[in-house]
């Protein structure tokens, strides 16, 4: 059996290759593959875009006839079903691969070990579970989407050290520095959709696009929660030049005439029945999942953030802290609402990491659910 160190090194390379597809493969997973023969890499590849060849297919093409008798290292189990492309496991078998080293099983119920089973049936040696934690983290969005049918949700905010996102007058430009803002746009380009509330739209009139160098990123789908359809038909989010779709989530109390005008502008209107007059997050996410939106960044205000956390739909938080203090009870908190009475009710964060962007710090972590 291949040594543990070499196997991990090749899987690490496969993970790095897979990450090149970040933001481009949705709703598919990111997949990287490395083919090794006699200690030499003879082919490698990654999944570049949904609908195009998967990582192992690109690696096999690069290896050519050298793939026969070689080892395949891949971060995700080869698919065994017909989707947008034919099953990869049959191509692996046909190429004459001798052994396959896999970081993790495919969580897709249509695969779920069937690819591994098929490889073993034809006598190919298979090893699974090398750097599985790293592989799961890389494809955390895909795992949530394919197993739950709803998008992976990240709550993102720019805040001062004392937890405020705006002054008492509502001023928020700019709390964080240029490097943090650039990273936010990088996050947007790697995410399917960005979600804000109508208050943010009315106050800031944002375009909700990705502002990176030309050709260096894609615009996310723009989702606006607007219960009463207060949005102006001239709002930048509706009028700016972008191929990205605009979705407005509203309620049954919204004007049908306004809905028709928005639809004529190319907007997709989602109408929800609600008792409290607010757009419910869980039904909204279910609809978004049906539209093959696998990831959402919430960039809302204080109340949107509070509602999302209260409904338990947030998977990950990304808070950019600037070395500033606003003070005052009238400044806008990053999380609004009525708050909690006991510390036992606090939302715990796990696997927290901290990164520095200029003078700011990005704190990321996952909601700790039972």
C-alpha cells in the first residue's frame, strides 16, 4: 500500500486543484484529481465549471495511455450516475487505473458509496478517508445543499470592536478598510447569492454586484427581502448592468400591480404567506434550493441578522472587525432584536479562525448545533 505520507501529499494536491473551481462549479462539488505512476505525476485536473468534465475526467485526459496501471488520488468519490455528464467511475475503470485513493465518500444520495462499490467490483484497490476533514470543509456548501436541499448560509457583517455596524444616524461607510472590502467582493464572487433587506436597499441603494478587476469574478444572484414591496423601480440593484438574476421575496400583502412591474424588469418575485408580515427564512431557502442556489451570504442589517439567527438557518458567521469603537446605546448593533435573558441561550460558535486584512480582523466560525 502507498505510504501514508505520499498518499496525503497527493490528496493535498488534489484538494488544491479542486479549490481552483471555487465559485464556478455550483451546484456541483469541487473536485481535483491527480494520477501517479511509478512515483511521478502523469496527469492531473479539476472540475472547472458545472456542466463541463469532472476533475478525474480531465486528469485522465491529461494522462492519456499513462493512466493504465497508475494510481488515482481524488478528494471526492467518483460519481456513478448520469447527471450533466456521464458517470466518471466507468471512465476510471476503462482507463485501467490500478488503485484509487479517496478523501471522502460522495454525500449525494445518488452516489453514496456506489462509485466505490463499482471500483471494488472490478478489482480496483480503493482506500477512503485520507484528509477527510479537509475535504469536507472544502465542499461544505455542496454537502449541505445535496443532503438538505437548501443553501449553505453565511452571515457576514463589518463591525467595530464594540459590535456596531453603523452610527446612531445610520452611517456605515466605511467601517472596515479597503483590504477587507476587497475580500468581501471575493467572497461574493465565490457565492451563488447575496441577501439583503429592503432597509439596506432604501438606505444605501447598493448595486449588490462583485467589484473586482474585470473578468476576475462573477456577480451573485441578488435576493432582497421586501415584505411590502417598498423598493424603487429605479434602485441600482434593478437597473445596474449585470447578468445576475434579481429575486425579491415578499408577502401576500404586496401590491400585485407592483409585482407585475418588477417582473417586466426581469425580477423573479417569490410570494410567501406569513402570519407576522415577515418573509420566513426556511420556506425561502427551500425555494432557493429548488432554483439550484447552493450558497447564500446574508449582508443584511441588524434585524435581518437577528431573524436569520433566531430561525436557525445560519451555518457560518464571517465578522470583519475594524479597530474602531463607536460607543453609545443608540449605535446600530450587528445583531438586533430583543436579545436573550440567559447566557445559556447564547449561540455558540465552533471551529473559529482569525485572519488579518490590513488593520482589520476577519473572525469566522460555524454555528454549533446539537
